[in-house]
């Protein structure tokens, strides 16, 4: 039997990198929204949806299994 007590866990680096990526994404989204607001345009992904009059057509079939 192997003794894994000497091995370092890879969970902490994975958690830290995931949290870091989420924080960077939030900062980038905030910067884009601030820049769009400064230019006077709608912020975020809704800029194309604002001009759309009816909602996009959804698939009538269920999920592909």
C-alpha cells in the first residue's frame, strides 16, 4: 500500500486559480460596463438585445441526449 501523506494536495491551487479567474472576469465586465456608460451606449451583452423587438425563437425539441 502507498503512503500519500507526503504528497501535496492539488486542490488548493485549483481553487485559487478558479477564484482568480472569476475575479478577473468580474473586473473586466465592470470595466466594459463603465466604458460603455461613459460613451453613452447600453452596457454589457444587452446592447444587441435592446434593439430586438421579439425574443429569440427557442428550440421546440428537448435536449439532445
